[in-house]
C-alpha cells in the first residue's frame, strides 16, 4: 500500500514538473505576443499624433513612431529567443531604424550642413552595427572557451580512468563523458 501510494505521489510530482516546463515556453510566447501587440498599438497612437504636423516635421514624427515600434518588437523578440544571434539582429534593426530617423532629420538642412549630417548619421549607424556584431562574436567566443574548458576537463578525467580496469574503468569513462 505504501509503495503504491509513493508511486502515485512520485507520478503526480513528475507530472507537475513536466507541466511547469511546458508552461514556461508558452508563457514566454504569450509575453512576446503581448509585447508585439503593445508595440503595434503604441505605433498607431504615435503615428496618429503625427497627423497634425506638416512637412519634414511630420516625416520625422512618422519615422520616430516607426523606430519606436521596431525597437519594442526587436527587444521583445531578442528576449523571447534569448540567443546572441537574436540580440545582434535586434541591435542591428534598432540601429537601422535610428539611422532612418537621423537621415530624416538631416532633411531640415541643405548643402554642406546636410552632407555632414548624413555622414554623421551613417557613422553612428555603422558604429552601432559593428558593436552589435562584436557583441555576438564575444558571446560566441565565450561559449567556445567554455566548451574547450569542459572538453579539457573531460580529457583529464578519462586519462585518470586509464589506471583502472574492467567495469570500474567503464563506469569511470561513462562518468567522465556524462560531465561533457
């Protein structure tokens, strides 16, 4: 009786853990979808505020509204995916949106002043994209270093197993591989 009761309790507990692990991704997806919906709604409100403006001020307002939407969606996607590649894409998308805003602001100028403004906007954009790329590469390098350290540790453990024989050696190698 006690054995069957403990089996039922164990089964219920494992089911609880399994359902919790399935709930986390769906909750993350729900948060991501909510953030996207919120970004779209905020964009519509910001874009509507631009309707009363005229000329380049209206164009700038519209680009800023679009940049806000891009930023919110990119950050939500990066948080949802949680990968260095997603972070890089988000930072690049945000840099692109900010560049469009800066270029639109440059339209207020003419001649050399406008040329300088556009060059500064391009330099800022290129710098932000380079930072995004470097950040991903650093993250990848850290992962590679972690993997190399782990592989070296496993190799040492396996070498220690060479002094053993039979089943004990097999268990030792299996334990070393489990650490991989």
